[in-house]
């Protein structure tokens, strides 16, 4: 009797093991990817949900998202991994100003190398966005968290029916705001290099030579000889000397706080703060295009933010899997979710055709300002940004 009992236990164990074996093999065959990113707070939570959704959508790839801190922290850690030739992530988010480093590193695989083999439609990403990450005619990274600057204004203190389109009009409206006592300061902007570059692009001129580094490497700035730098600085001085402008320094958050608290009637800032501006301000927020220095300027805006890069790990299976993850992130539904959850642009124009995004834009018309401004920007070496 005892022998029969032990035989039953043994057979039961064998059957359990045989049933579990296929699952164990399947788990072992799953490709695990490391994804480094710099998205904290709400943005990080939205990104993690996207990663979780991707992992749940199939059973071949498992992406592990790892927050690295700030953009600067991320590039520092990536440089260390490159130097030691170990511990590279399969996918890495990098901010816009790190593009030249990534291109020069020799440790990345251009995303365009994956387009043909997977039938990816390059035109699904707006050209004015992809052009920033295109070098020598090839797209090296996939734009992800994309933003541009635009004008923000306090509708409660604004007398004009429409926002100013030039900085002369900004000055006129700033004077009205201050003189009426509606706000202590009419206009402000952080003294920030990105705004300087944007205002040059608005003039329709380059920052650096060799077509902003798109033809050959930048060897000198252009803004000193093309007249753009002088026009921008003259405009800054005119605003400052007016008495209706306040300089809150180089930390962009300080200017934002002054606007949110109602101390300033108008500012220019990234589209990425739109959600925070609306949620944090006790007044109705209005938006407008980035003002022009001269009425007849035919320039546009340059994208900022970050992109996703495929690193050259030497593991082809991982590289193919990493591309599938990036490809998933660019789909209309995922881009709509990312855009609505964070305030960044959806890089795929079809995202704006989804029912959820249509409803969101109807409820948040300020966001359409950013979309229309980007669509109205010409595609050229000025709006592609300086590669240096």
C-alpha cells in the first residue's frame, strides 16, 4: 500500500514537471532588453505603462526600463559604459544636444538600417521632426519626447484678442499689462541658449557654418556673420530696457514659477510644460506661436526633447528585438497615449486621427497651437538645428 502511495506521488511529480517544462523553456527563450531613460515623475509613470503594455502585447521580448536620472546623468553613465565596453543598454533615450556625441561615438546603429528589413514607413514620422536626427541623409535615432517653444500668456490680464506675433507686439502688450496694473511684469523669458537658437531659426538663419553642421562638421558659428546674433541680442536688450521685462536668470523653472503665480503676463517656454502650466496656474492660460523678431521672417521652430537610440551591443537578436520595441512606440495609439499623458508631441501624424486624441484636442485647444506651429515650420537646415 505504501509502495503504491509513493508511486502515485512520484508519477504526480513527473507529470507536474513535464507540464511546467514548456513554460520554463518559453521563459528562457524570451529576449530581455535594457532600456535606459531620463523620464521622472508623471512622464516616467506614463513611459513605464507603455513598456508594461508592450511586454504584455507579446511573449517574445521583455523590456526592463531603468531610470538613470537627469539627461546629463544618463549621458555620463552611457559614456562610462562605452569606455568599459560593457553594460551598454539595448535602447537609450538621449536628449537633443547629445545627438552629435551619439553620432560620433560609433557605438550606435542608425534606426534607418532597420527600416527596409521590417517594412517600416519612414513617412509616418513628421519630416520636420525626423530631420533633426538625420545626418548624411540617414535617420540615426527615433524621435520620442519632442517639444518646441511657444508663447504662453495669462488670459485674465490680457487685453488683446489675439496673442502677439512679433516681439514688437509683445512689447506693446507687455506695456498695457503693466500700465493697467494687471501684473507687475509684462513679459519674461529665461536667458537660455535654446531660446537663442530658436530665435535664430525664426529669422531663417543658421547657428553654425556648413549648414548647421548638416553638410560637414561645424567649425565656426554663423550668427556673428549672418546678422542673426545681433538681431536677437538687440531684441533682448530692447525688451530689458523697456522696464516691462524681468530677467529671472538661466534657470527656466524660475521664469515658469513667476508666470504660474501671476507675476508675469507672458513668457516663452517649451510645449512640454503646457500640461503643468494649465494645472498649476490659477488663471486661464492662452498660447501662441513663438513670436518673430521681424514681421516678414519666414523661419520656424526647432524641435527639442529627446530620442531613442539603438546601441551596438554586438547581439543581433537583441538589436532586432530593440527595434521592435521602438517601432511599437511610434504606432499611432501609443503616440497618442504618450502625448496626452505628458504634453509632448505625437511624432506620428496618424496619432492625431485617433478618437481619443481628437477628444483630447477638443478639450485642450492650446495643444493645437503647438501642433500647428510645428506643421507650419519649413523643413531646412535652420529648423533641423545645429549639429555640434
